[in-house]
C-alpha cells in the first residue's frame, strides 16, 4: 500500500469499516513493553482511525477525537467498549476532558503529552474503571495533579517517571491506591526518603522503579513491608553527599519474592552488602555494574542464587578470575556481562560449564587472549558476543568462533591484531545479524569479501577502517537485508563506493561522514527511500546540488549535514522532509542566512536543531523558528548576530529542554529574561 493510498483511506471516513492487521501492529508498537506484555488492547474501528496521526493534521485528530466521543455518548448501549487509549503528544487538557465520557476505559497512555497540566488530570477522576495509567514525561504535572487520582482505586499500573515537578507530597496521594501492582517513579528527582514512606500501604506492589531518585538507606527501609515485590530498580539513587550503603541493602533480605534487582552505580555497596542478597533465591536478574568496591568475596555470596539468568557486573574492577570461579554453579545463567573486570583467560575457562549462556560481554578485558576465546567454543548456545577492546585477541582467536554457528551479534571493534584472515573465519556464521569491526585498522577490502555470504546481516559497523576503499564496498551489495551501515571516516571511500549501495533498499541508517564524497555520490542515495537516519557531516565537497537529491528521502527523521558546503538554496530542498526530528546544519559559517532558516518552518516535527556557528543567522532567523513548537533542543552557539530581540521569538517554544546560546555576545540580561516562560528548560548554556 503506497503512502498516497494510505492518506486517502485515513481521511475518507466513509470508506473505513475495518482496520488491517498491519495497522493494528503499528498501534501496538506505540505501547510500552509492559502494556504489550500484560494487556490485550481492544480497539474500535473509529478509534483506530484516530491513531493515524502520522498522516493527518493534528486538527483532524482533534476533530476525530471529538466526533468519536460524541458518538460514544449518543449510543444507548455500549456496543463499542473502549478499553485502551494511547494519545498523541499534541493533545491538551480540553481534549483529555472528553475522556470523561469513556467510563469503561481501563488503559490510558498520555506519555509525553507536555501540554497536559494538573487541570487535565482532574478530568480523569470519573474514570473509576481505569487499571493502567501512563503520565510519564508530562512535565507540567505537579503534586496537585496526583491528588486527582485518589478516586481511581482500581489502578494497577501507574507510570509517573520523568515528571520532575512531583515531590514527596504528590506520592502521599498514592497511598490509597492499594491495588497498584506496578509503580514507576524513576527519575523523579524531587522524591526522597519521605516519599517512599507513603508507599508502605501498597502491599500489592510487584514492580517498583525508583532509579535516579534521591534515596538513602532510610528510604530503602520503608520498602521492607512490600513483600510481594518481584522487580526493584534502585540504580543511581543518590541523595547529594549521601548514598545507599550496605545498611540499605540489608533491608532487602525480606523481599524474598524478588526476581529482578537493579543496583547499578550504587557505589558505596561492599561485599557485605552482597551477603544480604543470599536469601533472595528467586532472583533471576541482578545488575551490580559500576559498584566499584565489590571484590571476589562479594561474588562468592551469589553462589546461592541458583535461579539467576541475567548477571551484570561490568566495571567492577576488583573482580578477578577467582570471582568468576564462584559463578560456575549458576548453571541457569543465560546473560553474563563481565566487561572491564580484571580477568584473564582462566576466568573464561571457568565459564565453559555455563552452557546455557546466550549473551556474553567481555569487552575491555585486556588480559584475555586467544587461549581464552578457545574456551568459548563449548558455549554453543551463544547468540551475543562482545570482545571489543580485547587487544590481545588475534586472528587465531576468531578461528575458534567458527563453531559458534548460533551467534547473531558479534562485536570485535578496536581489535588492532585482527586482520582479513580473522574475518575469513566468520563466513560460516551465517546467522550473524550484527557485526561491529569498527577501528580494526588491519582490515582491508579483502576482509570485506568474506562477509558477502553473511546475507542475514542487518547491522554492519566498519567505520575508521583506514584501509577500506570502494572495492571493499562492492562486496556489500549482496547484503540486501542490511538496515544499518556505518562507513564513516573511511577516507578512501568515494562516489564509486556509494554507487554499490543502491541495491540495499532496506537500509534505514547510513553514516558516511568524513568520506571522500561529492554531490555525485549523494545522487546514488535516491533509491534508498527507507532511510530514516543519514549522516553526511564533514563531507566538505557536498553542495546544494547534492542536498537536492535528498528531497525524495521523505522517511528521514535524522539528518546531519554539518560542515558541508551548503547555502540557503540547499536548505530549501529540505522542505519535503516533514518527518525530520533531528537536523544539524552547524558550521555552515557564512553560507546560511535567515532566508535559509525560513525554509525550515514546515519541518514541524523537529525536536533537535543545531545551527551553531552559522554566523550569518540573526534575529529574523529565530523568528522563523516560532512554528517549530516541538523543539526540545536548540543550539545557536556562536551565532553572533543574534541579539536580545532574537531570544524574544523563542518564548513560544515551550517544549524546549536544552538551549545553547554561548558565544552569542550581543545577548544581555534582557534577552535572558525572555526565557523565563520556557519552564521545561533543564540545560541552558550561555557562557
């Protein structure tokens, strides 16, 4: 079905009676992983039509939403029971008010609806059948908004993560919602130990995420009563100069139903802290990465956790071969990450009994050599292997991998001792889908010739391989399943090399930055209409003519053309790329002016825009950005002609979270005062 036909079917409501299964799958892709796993979404024909926000204007969406609610209200019998709604992030309080009519609603996802405030949440209090509510990243919601949720006593899943204006007082309103099983308050940085005290009545909680909250041992103590917890994330929970310590971990020993525990970057935990985990014999997932004080003694306490399937202990520099020895009893392990630990070949030898391992990361383990890799040949279930930065592994080591025919993901990047001979051993790994040989400087075109049989490859990273040329790229044209290709900083790849990419019509991500490409090379990309991400930065010979070839790539969402030789005319060719969310045109110096910026006005989906060091852009240029209300990140560094008046035009960009106005020497305190309405700004750089 082509795009034109899709638009017709969406806008012609009289022809819509049923929705194809493909569309339903697209809808489900917008749900969170928990919603997809735990709910069966029931969608009416009329409501499905509203989901096509990619092809209709937002005004049309609001009209459809209003009409739908009206029809629903008029029906005497609820023949269409709307159970689940995911609302696009343009919806406002007024639109949310219409949800009051949907009294059978069980599932509401308004994640990232930044125009919704506390007043909007007040309209939900009549939806007493709600079981799942996601208001994550609704940055204008405060404690008052949460107070309106108190009547929703049937709520089982509540996600308020990344709502930075919510404090402990807001959490206090949740204590009556005793049916809650899943609660995500991660990255709510104003929540402290006192907030966790209000969770004690929620004894049905099975999933709790408090990662990146400011929690200490006192806060963890309040969790002791939540004995039904199965999933707990306390990663990076730090309160100023205080941290969670072994004392805090001791309070977890009563949570014997825990299956998933994430303690990433709890840096004050020692071996004693791990000893308190021994009663948690139901644990299946444990993450203690970046807990730098932990030693082999701490790992010895994990021997009791025989149900462990996933264990992450990377960047624990004090763990040696002895620590890995203690893991040999954990025969259920499927996922093991021991990257950047102080281990040798002997550690890998101890792993050979763990035959269920499917995922293994030993990146950055400098003391592992070919001997260690030989021990892996018994792990025939391996599907993921990362040996990045293992500098002592050579071609001989790769020869031992040829028996691991189930491998789908292989990372051997930054391996200085691997050459074409090593790649020749990979040709038998026909299930490979992801291969990273970035910065393997001894690989040449001959090495790439061995990859042509790997027809299942979807992701290929070969950046910064200085000995690759156009001849090597010819071998890639048979890899028609490729979706991602990174050949950046391969300086000998020219236009001829890009001509061989034309058969790769499934490519969605292409990075050719710092290649020796001109406008002719970009003309070969016209057939790659599935491209969503394109980086041609630092291709200094690309001009407006080259940019003109990109106008057919209407699926592009990410485009980097910084340090290219383009002018205002080049920017005019971007007007059809209305799906763009990220655009970088920095360092185009004197060639882009305010007129060029005016061509960006139609790119209303832009969230990230970098026009730094475009020194001819002035106040009128910023005036042309006023329609880009989805902008979250704007960089105008070193645009020296911008004054206070220019900043006044930014006040409509209320979704801005990051703004860089450094080196704009004509901006004063008056200009900064115009930014006070941008209440969502988290990072402002102006020096």
